[in-house]
DNA sequence: CGTGAGCGC
C-alpha cells in the first residue's frame, strides 16, 4: 500500500522567542475559550459503548449496501453478520448499519481499520454498538436476562434464514 | 427528502 507517510513538515522552525511577548503570554495565559464546566446531565449517553463484537457503523452512503459493508469490514476480521438498516417503507438505506465480528479483537481491528475511512465517497464511523432492545420473539419464561452493558457472552443467535437478493 | 444525526425486526 502506498504509505502516505506524512513528512515532517509540521516541524516549526520558530525557535526564536519573540522578545518578552512570548514569555509574557505564557505567564498571562488568557484563555479565550470558554472552559466547559462539569455538565450534570450529559452523562446519560456516552457515544462509545462498551467493547462488543457488534459494531455500529454510521455515516454510510445511501448506495452502500449490506454486501458492500460486509466486504469492507471483512478485510479486518471475520464478519459474522452485517446489515445496512433500510427503511421498511421506502426500502432505501438509512445511512448506518451494523457489523458483527466473530471475536472482540476482530471488532477492535475493524474499528481501527474502518473508522474514519471512506466508503462509497463518505466518511464512515465505526464504533461499538449498544445491545439492542430485547427482540420480541421466543422469549420463553419471565426470566428474560437483560444483558445491559455487562459482558453478555454466550449469547447464541437463533437460526436465521437470511435471504440475499442480488438486485441491480 | 435520497435534506446526513443516529442504534437494527
């Protein structure tokens, strides 16, 4: 691959202190930025979730399909399931999807490999997905374990009959 | 609205 190694152009050759101005500005560090105080109600939704084998990919193009998502993320790990969320009524993509890897390390590699990268001309964002709400189906017994944000390993997916329609 | 933040059947 073309290693676009960034040359050391960011080396600032400004070694000479501009008289007393630099020293003075260092002492009187006037912060023009408003220091954000501790916000007390914004801790309800931290953007990154806990590490999981499931990834939430956003910023997808409308042209990106499930196969494209799978093919793009399969280069960094074994993709067990990939899905681009499409609207039921229109059928078009909502612009985000989910990628489930086989292991957690594959998911981490997938994030480090695809987060901030381009896919179909759009910068995508890959992060850990939050556990989906308990899917209504065969929920036998009231002992419905809510995984929450803890380590919910041993979660077996039921046999899914997936139909892949190659439509052009 | 396929208008670009977000969490899926």
